[in-house]
C-alpha cells in the first residue's frame, strides 16, 4: 500500500504552536496563517535594521516613514516594540530631535538617519516611548518623592513638546489655574525652582540619555564575547583572514592535537550544553572546531545557495591553515545540509561524515507517513517561497523572548519526553537564552537562510559523498521518524545507522557521551589530503 499525503484538518501545527505560546488576547488577533506569513523583503529590512542597531536600547522604540506611518509591526505582546500606528513629525530642527505627545503618551523622535548608513530609504525617524515611570530616573537620585500621577505626567509631556501652560491646559480640558497649581506640585516633586528650569533640565537629560543609547554602535563579535563567557579558557577563538578579505571565526575546543571534528550546528545554538563537554573531547582525543555561521554576515544580493557555497569555501581555506590532517564532518539538524554540502565539495579533507538528528529530505515531506511542523512549513515554502521572510520574522520574535521561546519549544516537543527534559535543562543554563536572543537580533537574516537550506535538495549530495557516513537518530524524534532515516542509511553503500533510544530530536546534548564515543571509534584516514 502506498503512503498517502497527510490530510490537514483544523489549524495547522504552526498556528497551533502560536496559539499555545501567546497570551490568548494576542493569539486571537493573529489572523490567518497566510496573512501572518505574508511579509515583504522591504518589511524584513526594517526589522533587521531595528534589531541590529537598537536591540540594546532599554526603551520601547520603532521606525516611522515620512508620512508618520509605523514601519515595524509588533507581533508579540511584551516582547517587541508596539508604538502608535501613526506619529506626526514636527518641522525639522538643527538638533534632529523632537518631543511629541500621542494618545497622552510622550515620545522622543530623532530624524538624523545619516548616522546609520545602512538605514532603509523609507525610514524617516526613530520614535522612543518615554513612559511615566521613567521620568524621575532622568533626574538622578536626588528626587526622593518622584511618583508622578497620570495627570501630572500628561501635563509635563505637553510642556516638553513645546506647548505653553495655557495651551496645555486647554488641550487637557482643564483650567489654567488648575494646571498652574499642578506645575508647583511637579516642581516640588522633581526638585526644580521654576517651570523653565525643570523643562530645560528634563529636555537635556532625556535627550542626552536616549541619544547615548540610540547612537551606541552595535558591538561587533558579540558571539565571541558570549562563547568566552560560556566556556572561559576551554575555548580558543581564532579569527583567520582568507581570500577576498573575509575573516572567518573558528572556535577550538578539546584536544588541540586530536582528531579534528568540524561541527555544523543546529539553528538553535552554535554551542553544546554539557558540563563534561570539554573534558569528554580531551579524553577521547578529539578537537572540536565550530564556525558560527549565523554570525558571518550576509551582504549583497546573493541567494542562500550562493552564500552557502561562499561560506563553505571560506571554511575550507580556514581549515587548510588550521589543520594538518583530515577532518570528521559532523552536522546536527539544520546543520546536516551544510555538512553534506561541505563534504561533497571537499572530499579530499573529509575523513568521515556523521549526521545527527537528520531531517527528512524536502521531497519526502509530501508523502511522509507522519506530518510535523517542519513538513507543513516546507510544503508552504514550496508553494510560495516568499513566505520565508514571514517565517523568519515569527521565529526570531519568539526567540527574542525567553518566556515565549521556552513555551514554543515545549509545545513542539510535547510528545517527546526526552526533548522536554532537554528543553528544561537548556533553559536553566546561564547563556542559552542569550544565544537565542543574539541570533534573533544580530543574525536575523541567517534564519531565512536556514529555512531555505534545510529545504534544498541536500539529499542529492549523499550520492556524491565518497567517505563513510554515520547516521545517529533519536528514537523519540517527533519531527523526523528514525525508521525513515534508517531506510535512507540502508540505501547508501557503507553507511551505518545507530538508534539513540533515550533521545529525541535534541539528541546532541542528551546523548553527547555516546556521540563522542562514536566519533572516537572512527578510524583515521591517512589517504585524505589537505593539498
């Protein structure tokens, strides 16, 4: 009997995941899946610009065009910058900064976009919300009784926006005398002698503080700082310049004289979370090499396939410099596609290929015996490749919030006890959520590439890999049935398959000792050459 294409009933697993993760009030406003994933490249460019430059700003902010229309739509309550749909920019001034009031809320606007050469052409200004509870903090610790009432805040906001007291009173529907008395209360609370002195001081302090945050250039190589914080002296960070001026970072763990293992990591995180990680590598004579591909930068108009070829060539040049012996190529989950591409095109230096948590090939998802969120999204991408920007947007939005990310992963792995335990363990680690947020903010475009690369016909590379291949698959993998991966292994001459009984999809962390032991048993191949 032939396998039948899964029939979708009710809401898809993608939308069911969002329904489970988001607060009910927000989930019901998401609309249809098609509308949610309809995202233009121009809209994606606004989001990348905002998160790349302003992720560290501690105030809610957004981008606006020349008509005052908000450019970045908030997706998740409490995790993204949801500001008014429309804010009118006052007449330009030399400073480029303005205070405006919209819906009884104070906003600081800055329109000197020449400070950011990569700003999309449509972006006219940045708007930052200045909430009531933030006002006293601009004046320092010398303001003891500083809680402002809603009425006091609204008056102060209008005065900062440039209205005189009489006009502000009219706008607020109060008498001039009432608001004059309220100014005296504000002066007492905020420690100023006169209205002009208070407004001048607040204006200077707010502008100075917000511009300090806005104009702080993104720190480069934040992934390097994070991996050093996670591993300390157990990691050596190399940065090697190769052809065309490309600088490739490569992280070096374990036995520096041992058998090199080139690790292509999953989408979630470029590092392994095991207390015994470094010691296990040393005990088994393994040198673990990682190129954090999410952070290599993606410029120009290259396609995902072109970028993969470009990055793979740079990794090869780096290995020629760093290693004097063949490597074991190891790919995990989304890294499988990368590992296969590299092994196919660098056969002379790859001793063995190991694939952990291997996805089903994209062509198999149309007739798979079971369905999964990966299969759903793959089929949608096949029908309409443009939804890639919408998928990346949702994925990165969830990753930016520790709470939403954990709830999302718990929902995805709800039928895999081993994975649920691994998710819980990961979120107890000091830096795991930091990796998720860093990738979402600093490497948002890499998510789009990962979706595309996992859906390319990477299975065709298997026929062109000349070295030995090992498949290791979790018995509880909820996405990629191990029996189908075992069947794939049987179709390849000389390939082996090992079932990891106590693991699910997150097998690398859960069964790392077994995987390391398997790596250590692979014979070194002296016939491969780095010439």
